[in-house]
C-alpha cells in the first residue's frame, strides 16, 4: 500500500488485483478463448436428430458470439467483481435520504416460503386466501402506523407512490368540478416531488424554506389559493428536520380546499412516535424499501404504498382488496371513480411479505425503538463531527444530519472529494451535494442498524479526513487510492453506460 493509504481505519473491500490484470485492461473482461466449455454432457444414448432439418430456415448458420470459458474462470470472474463492490454486508452505508438499513435475513427467508413466493397472480381468489391474508394484514399495519384510513399497495416505488397520490388529489378536485392548477413544493424537496406534480399536469410553485429549514407559514398563507391542488411536503425534510408546524400548514391548506401530501420516504424517523394522519396529512406514500427493510439499491423491486384519508378512498387504483359476502377475500374492480390501474396485478408482493415480517418481528415497541435508535445514531454523528464540519442548520436532527463542505472548500476540497476519500477508509460515501439548499452538502444517514463501534469507525474516518484536508489536501482531492479504478468519467458512465459484455 502506498503511503497515501497508510493510516487507514481499514478498507473492507480489497481493490487489489493481480498484476496482469492492471497491466492489461483487456484481460480483466476479455477472457474468452475458442473451444473452452464450462459443462460436460454425458454421451448421447438416443439417436441423433438432424437439427438443421428440424429448424429449417430458423436454424442459424453462424454460431452465436458467446464468451467461451471454463467453469473456474467464470466463478473467479464474478467472485472477483463482487469483491470490487461495496455492500451493507461489508459495512455502514451512510447514504442520506436512502435509509440503507440492514435487512434481516429472516425476512428474506419468509419471503421465499414456497406458498407465498409462488402464489401466481392469476390463481383464483378461492385458492389465494393465504397471500390475500398477508396483504390485508400488512395494509392494516401500515394504516395503523401512518394513522390514515385506507391504503393501496400497488405503486412500485416512492416516486410511483407520489404519482399515484397526486392522481388521487387530482381526481378528488376534478370530482368537485375543478382539478386546480398548481402544486406548491418547498425548495428542500426531493427532486421526485416537482417531477411528480409536473407529470400529473400541475404547475410547480416553489416555496422558499425559512432559516430553520422549515416552512415559512406566512409565505405559505400568501401563496395558497383556490387554484392550489396540494402542498407536497417531505417530513422530516431532506435536511433531516421535523416540520413542527405541520398541523398549522394543514389548516392553511384546508382553509382553501387544498390538500396536504406528505412524502413519507423519511418515515424511519417517525414510525411508532407520531402518525401523519394525526397531524393533518391527507395522503402520503411510504417506501417499504427504505423504512420497512426491503433491500434496495441496484434497481431491485421496491414498493411505495399510498395511504390516505377516507374521502380519497373512492379514487384508489383498481383493484382494491375486499371481503366478500361469504367472508372470503377477493379483488374489487367495480370502482367507477378509480384513477385506474397503476401497476400490474397488485404490486410487488415479495416486498409486502418482507415488510410484514419486519413489522411483526419488531412489534410496536421494537418499531419505536428502531426509530429512536436511528435518530440517536444520526445525532451521535452530528455531535462528534460538528467541530470539524460546518452545520448549516442548527435545528435538531432527526434520522439524518446534513453538514456542508464550507470549511474544507476553503482549502479547495469539495464534498465529493471527501466522499471519495471515505472509500479508502472502507465506507460507502454519504450522499453528495444534496439537498440543493445546502451548497456542498454532506448528507449522512447511519440508520438504526449500526452499532456504536461502527459509528465510531466512521467518525474516526471523517475526522482523519478533515485532518488530511488541512495537511495533505492533494491526497483527498485524488482519492480513492485503494480501489481498482480511481476517479471515473461520471458523465460518460451515466450517458454511455457499458452494462453488458459484447463480442470484441
Ligand atoms: C427515496 C426518496 C423518494 C423516491 O423514492 P424511490 O423509491 O427512489 O422512487 C422520494 N422522496 C424522498 C424524500 C426520498 O428519500
């Protein structure tokens, strides 16, 4: 290891590769050589058939260009790639706004129980009562946790939940004769909020946050009028601040017939403590893949249920779960005011099973404890780092803490550099440059999964990096030094991704 990386707390992924791999980039991925096989078939013990004759003109004349490798080469290739990656199973994943908590293995086990995992969506209701029970119980739990009246589990992600929720808002206003024109969104909002309002046909009106990072009630009162369909509010906000005037915000909106939408992606700070339904929220979404422990990242399936008050119930997407006259469960498609279907079948059922397993395993006390631990962990980090990193909002932090790179930027080191240096210390970076209302943001969310020992390692790494910024800023500006590749062309990677092997 170079002197640059001597004082590591200890990287957990070895970016180390064998010399021939670094010398010849081509050898890392181009491993094919003609004639190699990863399988062996037993000798043919039936008469051979003439495949060409059987397939006729669909028989391909030129062999497909597939890599040819032995079994051990394939295994080593994928195992090696896995060691160049980072995962929650290797260490803390402090990616703010994402709630990258650990997903207990038992949830995975439960979601794979054959009768649940293999329940086909076309199975007749009479044969699907077990999985329908699971769905109903999860609905009941989430309604209880949010304090709302009803729910749909259909949406496949948070942004999809927002879309569904604002469709409900629109349908409700339309049923009153006017869909209204605009949706108000604070400047601290997650980027998906304005995108949602726009795609639902609304004009987005920005609302500037006050000095505490919250809503300025007077500015809001001036802005809300009879053309306001809703306010979309993330609570706690993206700077990890709880909006403690929320009931007054609801009153201001309701007085003009506008609705309060809550982006509930940050419910990890509220579950078991307060319920949005009790503080005036009309409709909200949850991210099961954040708060309720479904593994995420990597684009896997998610789930963004939408919970709402009873007056929005007629507009819920079809189908909705119902109890039939004979007491069995089934799907109700007879919903004349429904916004229609937003997802195939009834959403990502595997996520429902994981979420229910998580909720039942924790119970009410466990969920409350989880929330308290998540908030405690964020505040522990805040307390241990605020002497070295600028804290732009002094308002109490909930489940995440947002610093800025103001002091380090004076030395020419930006939040992105510090994040990349964290990789050398064995941590996944925090969220960089978001939320936008904090220039040079370092957004850190430890979640409740982390022990004090792991938090101390992270804090030690962040403190060591702050020291490096003072003494050897170049070291930070050129990080990471321990990974297989260092700084990447991030724009190129996003615009022209190379996601699969193609023949050379
Ligand atoms: C993650 C997040 C979303 C979007 O959720 P996806 O499942 O990624 O679509 C929306 N709002 C906030 C505040 C979030 O943190």
